[in-house]
C-alpha cells in the first residue's frame, strides 16, 4: 500500500481570466486627470454674465479650503 503525498495546494482554474489590461486602468485615470485639470485650471476665466452656477460653487469651495 502506497501513501499519497501532497506536495502543494492544488489550484483549480475556473476558466475566467480576471486580469485587466494596462489600458483598462490607465485610460479612466488619464480622463479623470484631464477633466480635473480643466475644472481647476480655469482660475482666470470669467463667465459672461448670468448665473454663476458651478463657477460660484467652486469659488466658494476654494475660499473655504484656502488657509
């Protein structure tokens, strides 16, 4: 009678590859950075009259958060 020895944990593959390609993380990150720079980089831009809207909110946040 021979004894079975297990030399290591057996790994079962389910057939589903869950690894992402590099661009699946890089493209959304690059888009986020580009949009963030567009929103925060318009410090000298002035809206042409009307309701301040998001610009007023961003100005208020900048004043509140500045030291």
